[in-house]
C-alpha cells in the first residue's frame, strides 16, 4: 500500500515511575496506520495496550514519561506543547473510552455533552449547527433525534457506548483510538458497533487503532493485527495471514485459547505476563513459551520479516547468524529458573 500513513509510530516508549523503579509499559513499539485502515491491537490484560493507545495521543497521567516518535500527518506529537496537542485532540485525534457510563456526566443531557465538545474545538459554532451535526452523528449510530435531550441514565449500555462513539466522531477526526469499544456488551450490540466502525472507515476514510482482547472482533473488523506482549509488539501483519499461520508462539497460544463452536477442551497459556519493572532477560515470553530455545533467555530477539511479509520478534525465525552455537537447542523447563537468575 503506497498511501502515506495518517499515524506513524517509531520506537515509542512509555514508562511510569514507582518506588521499585520504572514500569516499562510500552518499550520500543513501531507501527503505521493508513487512511481507511483498521489496525487491531491484541494481547492479554496488562501487556500495555491501553497505555500505548493513550501514549500515542499524549493522554498520560502525571509522572509518566514518553520517548520515541509519533508522527501525525507530518507533525511530531512526542514533545509537542500540551496546548497545541489539546487543539488536535477531538478535532483530528479521537479516543473512544471504555466503560461509557463513567465517561458521561450524569447531570448533563446528551445535547449538552455535544455542545461542550463542539464549542471546545470550534468556539464560533452556532447552537443550530451544534444540534444539526450532533443529531446527524447520533442518527448514524442508530440513536433517534427524540433521545437527543435525554440524560445518560435513560439509555442502555449499548446506546451509551454508541453515544460515546458519536462524541468521538462528531468532529470527524482523521485518527481514532478505540479502546475496548465492545467491552461488556451483548453480541447483538457488539455487531452493531462493528458495523458502525466499518461505516466510519468507508464514509470518512478514518484511520482506526482498535484495542481489544477479542480476537474474533479483530478477524472481522481489522485489515491488520498487532500482537502485544509485555510492552512490545511481537508480531504484526495481515490479519488473515497472522490468524491462519501465526509466526510467534504467543500468537499461536492466544489463538488456541479462544473458544468456538468446535471447542471441546479449554486451553490456556501457563504462567502470567511478567513484571514490567524487571522483565525477563532475552525474549520476554520465554518463561511461558512451549518452543523456548537456549538462545531465548540470553539475547533479545530482533525483528525479522516472514516469507509472507509479517513482522515478528522470535528466534524461531532467526536471523541465524545472530544465534550462538547450540542456541537452537530446546530450553528445558528445569533450565528456566537458572536462565532467569543469570
């Protein structure tokens, strides 16, 4: 694809200061998202997905530090002044939050939420234009105009989520981070929201970063997928190709853990994601990896391209010249403890 990316992330790092040391929540992540494209970001809870999404938009709590590069339409966001960055959010950079009921002010009507959003970014907008644009955006989400002046508690969870999407899109941003937009919703509402996101790309050519733990949603809604583990993207590529032939053992284990109509026994990945204050040496997945080799705890894997074009960080794919002699021998389970201590 020759179209220039809307958002281009290079070696992004985000860490939080703690008494034990810095938590490296995002540790050297790179990806692009082009107009009209959806990149699905998947991984277990605690792997850094939401921090990555907020780090791209500069929406991090006090005390967090960021390094690397995030270019949005040839403008560098990392290090940009907060006043300038705030002017881009909403108007050009959008965020769909999790848990919509906690994001809507229960004392404000839905119409007031839209007025506040539009006036913050377009101070000269008239009240009539606010109503027209807001009602039109809500209508696209399946919310009738008769509900425009209702309060949040008068809507179901699925409708509140659609209202949150409407608030993120009323300014028609070029890039949107959707953080678990279907969390806790039933499958019918989930399907409606996926349809809305599809129409968004089709009608407005919006670039979308879809953060989720639901691999089924990614398979249905995303052109590409990035698999995140312990602060790093370990595999990225065409969604169909990655799901049909996963190159990284972590991706393969995630896919084996999903439940379908053909599931006869539950599968899980042994262990838990690592402590990001002191992550494992070498490949961070090696303590849980069924294919771990002796090189894995010794040297951090480098990014390589598979024959089908996917990016992957795993010594199973080389490069061979960087693997020390004997490094491809299987790492026995009893060796893991001593390897980690070393």
